[in-house]
C-alpha cells in the first residue's frame, strides 16, 4: 500500500475490500471524486470482487469424499474445510482473470450506431454530428436523438461525450451505469430518459424526463429525478418538451384483417425515415399469442427515404395474416422510431 501520495492499484483494491485506514480512505475517495479515471478503476475492481462473491461455496456430500478416499491410501475422513476454501478461491481467481480479459476495458469503442432517422455523419474520432435532427441506436439499450448541430464522441462502450449542442438520451433500465460527459459535468444513468445540452465550456445542463440520473461536477454531486434539472431551473420541462416531442403512430382496424396506420412528425424539424435494412418488415404486430412482421403492399418507405416536415404525416394500410378476435388487443410497433400503439376492435 502506498504512503501519502497519489493512490496506486493496491490502495484501490484495499479501498474496495474495506481495508484502508480512515485517513487514507478519505484521501483516496477525494482523489476518486476529482479524477473520473480513478473512480472507474474502483468500479472495475468492485465488479471483479462481486464476481468472486457470486461464486457459491459448495460443500460436497460426505459420500463424495468417501468415494475419493477409497481410491487412495489413508483414513476415509472428509477433506479439511481449508481445502474447500482453497478450491473456492482458486475458482474465484480464475473468474476474475477471465473477467479482466473478457470484460470491456475503458476505451473499448462502441459498435457503429444504427441510424433510425435523419442524416448523422460519422466524425474522424468515431463519434457523430448532424445538420438536422437525427436519431441513433447506440449499442444495446441506448437511443439518442441529436438536435441539429449536436456533436457526440464515443470513447468507450459505456461512455458518451457531448462536445456541443443538445441530445436526448433514452436508456433502458437494464443498461445501468452508462456515463455521459459534457465538459466538467459527468452523468451516470440509472435507467432513464433525459436531455443534456452544452452551449460552451462549463455551460452544460441536464433535465430528466423519467427515471433518475446521478451527476458529478467539480468534486460535488447529487441525483436528479423526473421533472428536475441541474443546475436547478436550467432546463424546464416545457423547454424539454418544446424541443423533443416524439413522432406519433396512430392505427385503427378498418376491418378484422386491415390496419390503417399513420406516422406523424411532431418534432420541430424535418425528419428523414429510411427503409429497414436486410428486408426486415416495417412494422410488428402481436395479438392472440402470435407475433407477425408486417409491411404495406405499397409505400415509399419500402424502397427509399422519406422526408417528413414538421406536422407532416404518412399513411398506409397493413393487411393481417389472420383476423383479430373481437375484444382482443393488438400491439403494433414501428421499431425505426421506437413507437408502439395498442389497437382494439
């Protein structure tokens, strides 16, 4: 363990194990609060220790040891508990080594984003920028909607940097721990949707629509919940909703096998919808215990990109492979925009 200087790896391990003296612990925690790299290393160590703790302690039945002992010389007594502990810690060490090699390291880049709408441009550093509103799906469980002129960087699997502009993030609950950095403002997601805007150095703010986020800035931090913003009052919900309003999906059954569908752009900028890749269906419908992929017989969305101006809409008919039973709910989804609507006869 190091003395009084910058914490080394042994200090961080001792902190995670609760083995630092109080004075040294305060010093290490202060360093972690001011240095995101140190905080991330502590989180990685704690994760590896959680893997260790997750390995169950197995006490074999006495008959197992008797069977083993019958093939060797010596008394047929159960193996000492210390041997079981040695085996357990050997397995734990193997798990930690495997995690060290297989777990994504800081700096491991995100895979290329899936464009949902708009015309985002890949930047030289692997991030994205856009001249008009664009929506991307980043990795697993993260969707971002970028305002015109926004620029984001993707330095790691669980890190997104906002360099300029404003971005609306939608993070599924299972994807906890994603970090968004906007200058000095560091945001840790807890399964949420929120807006981050950055107008210049030190001028970043966050507003939460649902869920919660944890923020850190200049050694202090806290949490922000639904309808709140940091700094307080920096972004009101009216401002948030005034910019980011999801496109809408409407549907109704004109007969038991026909759906009339309308996509409408409620956003304050033109959005560009592209046909799905790989011949996938445009829509998915689920009812009566079955799921179906559906595409209209004729629609420009099948072959080309379609630009929808603010307030613009696109209508189409979908034909179902079987009638919807009376009173049965039908769930229709349009994955490109992440939209769902329930329809009943």
